[in-house]
């Protein structure tokens, strides 16, 4: 089991997600955590499910063997803890599936 604290960026994305879908904060945070963890697990291990829980802002993940090995290698290479490496990867995907409010002027019509 690997645990980490949800970043302010992830919490803010969850709040935005929840406001747009009329979900409460805890439910929205769980949804955003699941989306981000799925992105990481899928990229590393091809997984389509994650085994996790959220307790306040603490996320607990039972990683696949492939993800655990990946995190272990990255942590050793960078001198970090595996939970810190996972938190960084999850934070990269914090805003996945959120709509940007402003589209670039040269974007094609939707």
C-alpha cells in the first residue's frame, strides 16, 4: 500500500469537478483521485481498475506490481520516496477531464 496527501492542485480540481456536477467535496475528490490514478496505472501497467481509498486528503493505493516496480525504480533514481513519486504523477493528471473555460482563438469549433 502506498499513501500520499492530495495536493492543493488536485483538491482544487476536485472542487471544480464537484461544482460542475453538483457533487459534494468528498465525492468529487474521490472521483478526481480515481481518474488520475487510472491514468497513471493505465500508462504504466495497462490497468483499467485501481484499488484505492481516500481518507480526508490522504490517498491509499494498492498499486499493480508493474506500477510498484516503476515507482520503486523512479524513487531510487531520484532519491525520493515512492509515495512522493506517485503523488507527483497523480498531480500531473489532476485536471484530466475538466473543461477549460477559455478555448484558444485558433481552436476549431466544437
